[in-house]
C-alpha cells in the first residue's frame, strides 16, 4: 500500500467505504474513545471539521477499545454518544484495533509511515492523530495530548499545498 487511498474501512453504520473517495482532500485520522481523559477532544475535532471541512479537510474518527477499555460500547452506542455529547458530524468509523496482530491495515500503514517517539510504531493511547496530505501521504503524527486546535496551522498548510 502506498497511499491512504489504497485502504478501505467500515463506517460506524457498517457500510464499507474506500478511502479513495477522499482523494485530493486533507485527512485527519484519529483513534477515539468515549470514556477517556482526552474524550473532550471530540469537541475540538468537530471544531476543525466545521472550520475546515468546506475547504477540503475530512476528519475520520476510529473508535478503539485497546487503551484502558475506554470505548467498550457498540458502534451504535459510540455513534449516539459522540453525536449527543459533542455534536460530532464528521465521519465516524467502526471500532477497530490500532495495535497488535488484529490492527486494522490502515493503522499498521499509518504507524509505519509516521512512527512515534523514538521510532515506535505502536499507537500509545487514544486520540493519536495523523494528518494526511492531498496526495494521500502521511504528513505528521500528533500525540494524544496535542489539542486539535494546535493542528490548525499544519492543516492550513496542507490545504494550501
């Protein structure tokens, strides 16, 4: 796989989508959780979606229960939680694993394209973020503690590229 567009994922409603449908757009891909200290970042992610969605940014949320079992609900429960509590209108995908033998192929690719601290390929926690350029290549990886608003300058640069 050479670009993000080579992958498919399941939407939270169970429909399979090709990421090729986002070709030419900037993607912010985030592993999310509904019961994490970083869960309020859903509000910031929605803010980025509102501010830049019309300019070509697509935020994609991938629920994951691998870190402290902080997203144990079903896809339906997760989707309802995100909408009710944070007004999430960006695409949410089905729950996946981001590490280990069952890791989604997209996340295996993302973490190899943009390793974390000290070259680690593992995702360390919920709300690790990957910015992908219009060409489908990973531009940058952000730590869970990086608030979504702090990504605005990088998003603007990617949209302008």
